[in-house]
């Protein structure tokens, strides 16, 4: 007799996690809150592929960024040799879609997306190799008013979620100016870094000539004093860039939104210009950035489209959920309104027809499959969190009725309702 070999179960890839009930209900609650805010600001949903040409991110993000150099999942399609990548961020894919479909031909667009992103980095709390982002992109709008609107949308979102700006999240602002201003600053910065090579770590020395602005974003404690004293990009800005930045600040001031200027805020991708910003928190340790973005006026042309401005932000869903937990925001559980108790299988056809009426009227009602004792069914009803048990006993069914038993209000007695008019009394079962 041949011995059957035990099949070993497979596990998810490291850093790529399953999201199961009841935790998935927290995600659905968060997404619903976000969609409500986004629609109030006139944003429409866009969905782009998870897999894109590798060249899209090399050209869009920059060859010497950490994302492209170290973190991007890039591979060759074994069927035709195409160079492909799992998207590490959302903006480049949205811009590619706008160019490919000539979507800005009729004017500016406000778009939002939800989706998985992928970066090969060391998994840790709040940072995973597959993570989820919500992002917005306002494309075709050039003024500082749109920058301010994007930032104020973030504030509205925090308030909707129960977070307090200035306490739970803090807004940091900077202006990166335009390309010629960054070039002048870059030359001065390289000269400065060359004079301080004794305090630069190996990563900073590697970046000194390829991406010196990123050196200022160092987390190395031994380099903080050097970075603080480095030439500041704000001092190299011309009149137009300063006017744009001051325009953003004026609107935020009028809206009563506090912020702090952070001259070392540069963002990790090459496509940014003018306004950049981050919403940061001290409640998550090293994972302090909750939401980040800025203006990227040259990206559309850089990726082959007609020149058009853009501004947006990306927000990590995992990190935001962690923050909501740290702050103690109460995320409601996804509970049914009612639970059906059915003594015998013979009654199921009549019962299920009544349940369909209730569901059509908006009632979330659960029927446990298979037969079990009334005691067991009541235990499951109580554990489900439902507000009511619907008891389809033989006597009630013979009279064309169902017994409604409140499970969370001991002061209310059980009562009956006619099955034929279930849609009319369904509102009694809906949660307030």
C-alpha cells in the first residue's frame, strides 16, 4: 500500500499579510469614511493596474531614489521579455493613465484611488512589503489654492476619523521651488557636504553627488547638526516660487490650520516641485509620517504627455489604522441587525423567503447553516452581536408570524410580527 505523503500548507510571502474578519470591518469603515470626504471635495475614483512597465517608475520617480534602487519589485516577463514592476506608489500610474487616454483634454480632473503597493524593505509594524494606500491627484490645476485644498482635505479627513490636528497629527510644509532654483541650491549643498565629509555616513557619501537633497533627510543622529546648518533651499527661491508658497500659507492661515515650516522636508521622489507637505505624528515611534504629498508640475511632460500641473498626496492605510488604535478611536464592529433561530429544517423554505424580504428592506440578518439545538442557536445569536433574534417557531409559523426577541435590551419583552408584511416592520430591526 502506498503511503500518502502529507501536503505541507503554504504561507503568505513575508511582509504580505492577510486581512481577515473582524479586522477587515475596520478597513471597510475607514474606506467608507474616506470616500465620503473625497466625494464632498469633488474627487472621482480611478483604478490602475498593479503591474506597470518598469520604465514608468524609473523615469517618473528617479533612478537614484531609494524606491527604484533598493525597494521596487522589478522583473522580466518570461513570456515576452518585457521589463515590468509591481507598483511602489500610485501617482506615476495615474499620470500614465491620464496620458494614455488623453483624459485631461477637456480640463482638470480630481481623482482618488485605493490600492496595494509593493516595496521590498524590512517588514516592521506599520511598514510592509505589500501595503495599502489611499491617494488623491488633482491634475491640470496650477494655483496655490489647489495645493491648499488638498491639504485642507486631509484636515477634514482627520476630523472625520476622530483625530485632532496639532495633537494627533501635525502638518509640516516646505517649498522645493523650480528646477533652476534647485540646481543652484544643489551646487551650494554639494560644496557644503564636501566640507563636512568627516561626519557623513556611507549612505550620505554615496548620495552626495547623485541626490544631495536626500542627505538632509537623514535619520542618523551624528549628522543632525550638520544637516540643520546646511544651505536651505528656501533661501534660493525666486519671487514666483515664494509667491506660490505664500499663497498656500495665506489660505491655510485663513482656514485656521496650524503648520510648521520644515526646510529639510524634501520627499523621497524626484518628481516634486514647489509645495511639499507631510502630516506627521509622534504616536507611532519611527513611523511618524502618516500622509505625504506635494506638487509635481513636470511629471506629466516627463512621462510623455502634454505639459500640465499636478498635486496630490498618498496615505498609508495600515499606518493610519495603527494611529487610530493608539489614539483610541472607536471603530464600530460590523454586526448583523438580526439572527434567525429555526427549530427544524422543514421550516427553512418559509423562513428563508421571509428573510429575503427583510434583506431587501435593508436588514442585515444571519441564518446559521445546518441544524443545531435552540440553545446552541441562541448562543450563536448572542455571540454574533445582533440586536434581535428572530424565532421562527412552529406555532408562530402556523399563524404566519415570527417572534422578535431583543437581545441587548433586557427590559423589552419578546413580541410577534406578521411574515407577510416583513418589509413594513423591517425598520424596527435596523440599528440606530
